[in-house]
């Protein structure tokens, strides 16, 4: 594939997403009680973009990736790839990556520890080079997400793996340094482990079978990306994925799927403000549990076109119970957003978080806005209230921050949200999209006299 003669500059910075320091010094001010109206464009999927960028390591030529969202996490992943020797250039939502040369097998500690998804590149690096050194990952503090499934899978494919001083060191012994196909059973359907091992298997010798694999749409997107480069992957989207290794992958021009969590977030924004808005492009099949719960709550959603949804204002919002599960169950990434919605529904709701053990910290912040939520273990008991009221609150992780934005849209008066570095990790200019729909929302820098909010962990 030709990139039209365009130079891919190693020093070119990736998207002009807000830097962590800028986001830390900014707050969102929201004046609630305003209806939304109009159309909003859905950006490319964050979780697809990150892993597909890692997947570009498998190709010894050029990759053009379209529909890439403008996110802090995408910028960080680009910095990780640049540190490995790849050349990247982005214009708007098109990202060109050239991985013809990987100059080092060691990923930078300070970047990987900030971005969990960058660890998934270990499979691709190991497949290309036969050796990889990857720091243990970081990301949102929403619970333990160990890498033991990744490690055991790579070991089953013939890699020697040791973890020392926070670094995962892996290499393929032998003269040809090529991973070997294997039958691998995952103890849990981990998305990261499925993606890591699927990438590793594309260039392995022989056939690899992943049992109890994750079924998320982003896994399917990665498989489609790899197949477009010449990989032989079957079964993505089911619990059994089969990969026949090939010697080499070729250049590709590929477009990322729309973000189902951003879609769900904006649908809930429409529901909580009793508004009528349209959203596209979307893939309704990726949203089945989210749409079902919205309808349970009393919200009407119309499929205007195969890739366009319209949400209509509900007369009454009803309580419902939710349990998060791996796909195709209700997504854990939507749990906080629905908790915000259920705070103003009539009746009592129970939310069980069964995926991550530390993902209900937003409940106390929602209570500052007047919600009535009790947390016991991994369950939240939500009693609907007639009205939320604005207050200063702190976003504790990515989806928690978005939930506070939604609650602020519905609250009476002014809500001020700190912790925007979380929000900017996973949403492509959410505040601007809401502004375009008519929300009274403004990002401002704090003055030196503003006291930052601190919470005990």
C-alpha cells in the first residue's frame, strides 16, 4: 500500500489531545436542566484503536488506520510505538504507521505503566522479533487485571517468560525464534489476553486455538484488521478462535468500528435529560444489552437507518436491575453511566458489578449531587430521587468521570468536575459534542485560588 509519498515522521506528535497536566489543571463546569437536540457523530472505538495500533507491529510495511479517535490514550500508544522505532503520522482521524523497522524490543516503562493496553503489544513484538521486554501495565484503578493469562498463553506457544522488577521479559528460544501454535484455554474470557495471544499467533508456526476467548466487538475488529493484512483467523466473536500462522503480513488500509461505549454514553445523556437526539455511525448489534436496558427503563429508541439511532424523551424513567458481564452481557464500561441514569428513575435499582472489584467509587460522588446510593461489596443499591443538585465532584476513573458529566447535565444548578485526565483518556472531545447538542458545559482552567478536590482512596 502506498501512502501517496507522504513522509511519516518519527518526531511528528500524535493527536492534539489534552495533555495529562492540562487536563489535571482543568475543570468542567456544567449548568444542568437543559434539553439536548440534534445529531452527534460517534468516533472510532477507543479499545479497537489501541489494540489495532499495537497490531500494526505485525506488519513489516505501511498501515493506514482510519476513524482513529482523538484521545490521550491514543497519543500515549503512539508514543510507545515511536519509542519502539515505528514511524507515525496522523491527520484528523487517519493514522499512518510504518513498522518496517522495530529498533528495540524494550517498551518504555514510564509510558506502559500509564496505559494498560500498551502491554498487549507484547504478543506482536514477540511474534516479530522473538524477544520482548514489557513493563507491567497501568491504567484506571478499577481493580486487579493481572497478566497471568497472557504469560501462560505465550509460554504455551514456546516462549520463555520471566517477570522481574516490574518488567515482563519474554523470548523465543532456538535458532529461528518463531512462536509455535498451541491449544490454549483461558481461565476467564479476558479481552486483553485474547487480543495478545491472537496477535502472537498470526506469525507463529502452525495452528493456535484459543478456547473461552473474549467475544467483544473490539476482538472481532482486531481479527478483521489482521485478516486484512493476510492473517488467517477464524471464529472471532465466538468463544473459540483459530489462528493459522503465516510467515508475513502485508500493508493495509483499515477503518475502525464506531465506539459502542461512546454511543451508549450519549444515549444515556439523551435519556437523563429527557431529550431527542440522533447518533451515527453506530452498529446496533454491538449495543443489544444497552438498548434492552434503556427500553426497560422506559426510553424509546428508533433505528432510523442501519447505522443511525434516534432516542426519544421518556415520560417516566423506571428502576431496573443490572449485572455486568463479559460480552454479550451488559458491559462493565456502561455500569457507571447507567448508575447516573437510575439515580433519577422511579423506584429502587440494584447494580451488581461482577467484572471488576473496585468499580463503584463513583457512587459516593453521585451522592454529593443528591443521589441516594448505598454500596455493599460489589453491589450498589440505587433509590431514585426527584432531582439531583449541582456540586463540586471528582472523577475517579474514565467511566466514572463520564457518569458525573451525565449527572451534571440533569442536575439543578452548577456542577464542577475535576479529574478530566480520566475523561480525556477515552472520550473524543465529549464536552464539545455535548455543547453542539445544546448542553451548557464549559472546560476552564482553575485559578491558583481554586482548591483541588482530594478524596481518600
